[in-house]
C-alpha cells in the first residue's frame, strides 16, 4: 500500500476511489423507558381522564407504535386550569429568587437527562439524533437557565418597578421542536410568576410527558406546570377557557387566526408565533462556502420543519449558476436515514399528513414549470420520508414561492439589485425571518433595516439563543419570545389599583 | 513576474498571471472566508461517528497517509534509519499493516533515508528552501532544494516567504515557488504556507491559490515549528482550494496537514473533512497526507485495539 511518488492524476474523473462508508452508528435507545399508556399531568400528579379518550403516537421513521396517550376532554382542561389557578396564588407570591432556584433545578435536571430527552425526541419526532442532541435539548435547557436568572430581576425587564404576572397561561405548541417550544413557553411564564397549562402537539407528546417527570423530580409545587395531551379540540378548549389569562401559541397561521378570533373580546393576552416563508438572500460578494452551508442549514435543518426556515433562496443573478452548482454538490453529501444514527443529517418527516402536504406542494411546483432537483438517495421502505429538493427557475407567483411548505424543499429565485432583493423578500404575507449573506458590513445593516422580518440573520441562519427575541411581522404572528422582550408577554406593569 | 512563471500556470490562470497587479486582483477577488461559518461547519463534521469497519478502514488509510517526520537539530543517521524501518513496517507483528507514505527529513539526511528505505515503496521527502523560516536568498533556497533532490528526495517540502506574502509581494512568492518547482525536476513539490503566520483564513485561501497556480503539487499547512500548526478549519480552507482549483483547471492537487495532529480520533476527523469538503476522490495518500511524528503510534495502538479488542500500552510499539 506504500507509494513512492505522488501520482497526481489529471482530472477528477480519472479518479476511481470508493467512498469511505461510515458504518452504522446507532444511538442506543435503552436510555428511555416509554410507558405503554400515559395519563395527564395535573396538579403535580398523573391523573386519568374524566371525559377524554385515548390515542397513540408512533415513530415516524418506522411507523412503529410508541405509546398510548390521553386526549384530554373539556373537563380535563377545566381541572388543569383550576390546578394552575390554585397554584398561582402561592407561586406568584414566592420569593423571586426561589422561583429562579426551581428553574435552575429544572435546567440542570434537563442537562443530566439530556440523552434521554434527545433519544425520545428523535423517536417521537423523526429528527436526527445529531440535532436533538446538539441543538434541541441543550437550547431547551439554556432557556431555563436564562429565565432562571431573570426571576429575581424583573424590575429591570423594562416595565417599571414591580411588574406583575398575568395568571394562568394556556400554551399550545407544535410538533417540529416539541421540547424546545415547551421551554420557550414554560421558562419565561414561570420566571415571571405565572402558572401554565401546556398542550403538546398531537404527534409529539412524549418529551412533554418526560418534562412533567422532571417537574416532579425538581419538587416543583403542584399545579405550577400542567401538561394536557390531546388534539386540536383539546387546544381549542384550553385557549378559549375562561380561566386562562394568557394564550401563547406556536403553529400554523390558520390556527393562529382562529385563536385570535376566539380570544377577541376577552381580556386575554395573546402571543402568536406562526408560519413563515423566509428569504435567504445571497449577494455575489458572500463568503460562498459558508453561504452554501447557510442555505443547507436554512432549509434542510430539521427536514425543513422550521417556521423560520430559509425556504426562499434569493441569489444575485450573476452568481446563480455557481451557487446552485455548489449547493447541489454539497447536498450530495447529506445522509438521509435512521434518525437515531449519529451520522444522519436528514431524518423522517413527522407525519403522513405532513408528507402529503409536502408532496402536493412539490407537485404544484413542477406543474407550474419550476425545475426540480432532488437528492439521489434511497428512501427507507417504512416511515415518512422526503428527499431534499431544490427548485430553480421559480417565479414570485409560483405556489412554492408563496406557500409555506414546511419540508425539505428550497425554491431558488434571483435578483439583480439590493432594491429588488428587498422587494422580493418582503413580498409575502409572512415576516418571521430573513438571512443576508455578504462580506460587506454596510450592506448587512442596510438590508436588516429594510427587511420586514422579526429576525434577520447576517452570514448565518437558524441560530437560536434564549437572550434573543424571536417573533414575526404580519401573518407570522405577534409578540416576542426570548430575551427581555419575551418577558413582556408574561408580565403586566404594576398598577396601584387592580 | 517572470515569463516562466506565467507559463507555469494552468491556461485558465494566465490572465491572472499577466502582471503583479492582475495577480493581486485575482487573489483578492477569490471571495472571503467567514470564520464563524467555517469553524461551525468543521465543528459539525467532527460529530461524525466513525465506528467498526469505517474506523478500521480509516485508521489504515491514515497510516498510509503519514509522512513520518523527524526535523530536529539532534537528528542522527541512526535515528533516521530507525524511523525508516518503522515506516516500512509500522506494525512488525502484522504484515497487513500498511507502510507510511513517506519519511520526511532534512536534506542532509536524505541519502540515509534513501538507503534505508531501498525499494520498500516508502517515499523520501525533504524539507528545503531554508526550512522552517525561509529567510534566505533564492540562490540558497534553490541550492538547498538541489541538495535534497540530488541526494534522492522524491518529494520536496518548501516554505513560502511569509514576509513577502504578508507585505503583498505576491509575485515574489509566486516566482520562488516556480523556481523551486523547476529545481525539483521530477520530484513532487509540497508548498508549506505556514498558516499559523498568515493569521486570517482569507490569507490562507489566497496563499493556497498562489501556491497552486505556481505549480505546487501539494499545499501544506505548516512546518510544525510554529504554533498553531495544522487546525481542521485551516485544512478545510486548503481542501476547498484544491477542490475549486480542480473545478476551474481540471488539475487535481493534494493537501498535507502537518503539525499538532497526535490522535487517531483527530486523524479520522481530518479524513471526514477530506471526504465531505474536497470529496472522496481526495481520500488517497496521493492527495492527502499527514505530516506527523507521534500520530503513527496512536494509530497503531487504535489499530491493534480494533483488531484484538484489547488496548495495549505504547511499550509494545517499537520506538523510532
């Protein structure tokens, strides 16, 4: 095998070198024990349903049954809200530093049980273990750490001295980042002295139920956190419940609008974090290798099940061909498959329903005349899978340029001038996020000021930090989560007379 | 810039070699490297989990890519002979263990290495051009190179003039590489950029292209005498350069990461970079090398433990 000279061949095509195959590196799943049936977590205890039913959740990568869980009915929601109301009286009056101590304890337990959370999240959601392990779970713990620090410093939250909690928060979260969205909701609510009733998504209830165990382990006072699993009706009961003072929702724009209609006329405070169709704008002077990484991370992170995904690539027309060539070459290295393999980059789509939606929108893209490229890879026979897909030749009027696909599908459009980039980026009913790629600092600042999006990433994408407020413009919702701004959603200024 | 220099470049780059000014605008027009994004990508690739067959194959590949190196003032012919023996049979108890790619020494010890290696197939590489600082006249550098090549070195590891590069005298650096390449004759030329002194990834990218355009067969991170030596992000920039150079010119050149790579785990992470940044075509000792001394021992320990299930002490490895 030794060689004397460097026999440098003349071109890449002369080389016939087999790919160095990475052997399977499966994450052991025996770190989690999943109960066959799951009750509701109300008032610090596991309680059976009064008027609900039972359904099941499956592993989207295999379609194997994972567990049965409860679909909470109206009476269950009543009980959960009542438990939260009872707990509010003492929790809101607790010494703020003590509230902070509980949150620190929860954060540490989440870190200690990080492996368990990561495996369970990948089993129930289908996302690669690399992401649940390196992004979801650590960031979720970080949200608790961050808000633990705020608990006794709320006088400096920007609402004047002595801001007050709102009461009982009804929180409904989506299936794309089950544990992370839970922490975005619960951590600030608790830090500010509220109590919560949280409904996890229908297809991903398991990490929320594990989180309930963490609350017990942390000796959190009963009723401060209540978890009611269920479907859309359960969520509707919760957000329309008279005993709820604050509604926080992350999910689709359609449901968000319904919630806004439901709570209109009540004195409930609402924050909505809804859909998006983010523009990821690449200028010709961008650091191209990193821009390509940013495009990949922008749309193929979490199978594109990201509300702030960079689903519209706006690329300056003089580098369009180069960017598309580099991008598709890079996409060739993506590894699609078993979410629990540590080398998997693209996992399973969360549900057959979502897979159907993605498939339909991609068919629409082809029918409207855009050019489709997809990753040449085998798909597992069971489970819900979709190949990373790139559409070029997309026009602003195409469905795939306007509708949120919520899947691993990128639409590539071009622009000629910065003005055109801004016009196209803003030409959407959404306004959650945007990305700008350029080596020119002044252009970043100018673009950030003109893009109507709640988050503008410069030379990066899909970066989440508890200190940074996150939220949308227009149909992407209102209110902010994270940072000092996020606290305002769970506090009201002190008033002399209430 | 000399006319020879311009002719040495691939046709696609002739325009860029027209003048010192053209060369400068070419190098500065390469497009930047975003340090945060680069390092994030490299960190992400480090999470690749290399197990079982992949690990066994990777370790053997890494062994075959080692330029087993000794570059000490205290080097003796005896030490070089011991190193050569080890390079030929890294694991004397296992005939299936690959030989290293080459033995890398100072020019005065090349003859010893050539003699010791015989027809084993292990290459002889020599550092030259006033290694490691490169602070001498071109005449001395060429004489140094000639000394090595005449003694039988088949690969020459030259250093670039970092002072000239950092002060923007790209033409001078280019001409020196061309002159050294000429002095190499048939011997392959590895161009050491000494990335630890170039300070920015943008500079590393420019130096990479400069060296490739001037005819370097391999671009190499470091001498091993300056800290930091090879890092994975810097190596990724070199790998991007050879990948893009091949795309532009059709010519495939190599990369050598040298200095500071001591563990098998680290070596496997480099191989992942090679595969996923440059492409699987670069996963061969012809196109990727490790410049290292202690790395080989760790590779051998890991190799044995992969095969026997037991991890034995370094006392079982013949020292060199």
